[in-house]
């Protein structure tokens, strides 16, 4: 029983830790692009990689200030969004999906290539770039804190605190935007862009703005993740993370301000609890090793999550907080 309680505490820590913040910010960006505007961006993790490496390269390789790294990371995300949007947003939605997923994988392979070693560190990545950020903490980062039954280092607590402040400000910004004339236009584009165009609105510009804004949210998520891990390696930013962010969005409810945040918390809690819970049941002999071994848990937990998402799409396709009248996700 105590082991399951420990597993629950570990899962709670994961659900509010910087990993969950990464998925929350990725999903907030996708919510702007897909939930409100109807854009299919399958390469959101590329913006996170540029955000994380924007800080890592600026500080570790170029000797710049942490704040310059933040500016460079956001600027790189804006440039990527423009490069992806300029040739594709006038075409059908599937062209943007193909371009974004290809760009994300292409960037990851470029960053891990041998020729990129002087800049990105290739497969070894970069470290030692978060000291200036950690030094901003109002408490001693070498201290340990007990929160919700789990132990936090001072540095992890500082990264998590700043991350959730950014998430809260992002949600406030999204809430303001979707209730503004801009938000009404992008939601109309999602429903019928020809009708919006007939009213004299420049649909292409609104789509570009949505793509850029969502990419900036993704870059902020990548920055928090890089600062939390104190490292930046290309393989941290694989395309699978984009689809986990979509899972978080669908779980919480698309086109809802808090949907991606709640979805990210629940998703990462479930992932961690499935991992530690299954391992506990196996070690105690409740689940026979002949049926499931500890080495299989890492794969089985995603099978269980996939099964849960299938059931969610069948019985509640709009997610926990979603509304069928606004976003119809047909699971049939």
C-alpha cells in the first residue's frame, strides 16, 4: 500500500513538473492553431527545439546573456513559422501538416549531425547554460522541499514555478484573444474560410498570425524543458512529443482555454502513474512476470494510454471540457 502511495506522489510530481509544462505550452500553441483556427501543425516540437537551443547555443556557445537566449529562441520560432507558412497556408491544410512534420524531423537530424557539432554539440548536446536563470531564484537552490509527498530540489522548484507562471499568462493571453475580434475571425476561418474571405478578411494573414503565435508558445515550452533538464540534445525533441501534445489537447478539450493545461497535467500524471504503478504491482507479485515484465512497462503504458484515447474519442470526442457544438471530432 505504501508503495502505491509513493507511486501516486511520484505521479503527482510529474503531473505538475516541468515535463508537464512542456506539453501544456505545446498544447496551448496547438490549440491556437488547430482548436481555434483549424491549422494542422504536426511539427510543434520543432518550435520547442528552437526555443531550447536558442538559450543553450546563445549561452553555452556564444557567451551571451540568458535573456538574449530567450529573445533569439523566440525569434527563431517566428522565422520558422514564417518559412513554413509562406508557401503552404494558401494551399490545403494537409500541405501544412506535411511541411511541419518534415521540418521538425529535418531540424532534429540537422542538429544531431556531426557537421553541427561546433554549434549544437550534435548527439551529445549542450549543458551548463542555466546557471544565470537558476541564480534568479529567491530561495537557495541547493535546499530540498517536500511538496505533495515528494521531494523537490530548489532548482526544479524554481523552473516549475516560472513555468506555471508562463502557462497562466499564456492562458490569460489566449482568453483575451479568443474573445476579441481577432478570435472571432480565426474561429470563423476554422468553420468556413471562404465565407470569411467573402467578407473582405485576409484569411492568409490571420492564419499566419495563428501559426506564429502557436509557435512562440511552443518555443517557450522548449525553453522551460531545456532549463529543467539543464541540457539540450536533439533526441529530446522527437516528433512523438507533438502527438502527445495533441493527445493532451484532445483529452482536455480543444478550443477551450484551460483544456490543453488540464489535459497535459492528466496525461503526464497517467503516464508516470502507469509506469510506477505497474512496476510496483510486478515487484509485489500481483502481476506475474510471465504476463508482464518490468522491461515491458515503458511500452505497455503507452498502449494503455492509446486505448484510453480510443475510448475517449468514441464516447466523448470533444474531450473533458470540450463542446461538440464548437469542435466536432468525428471518431467513427
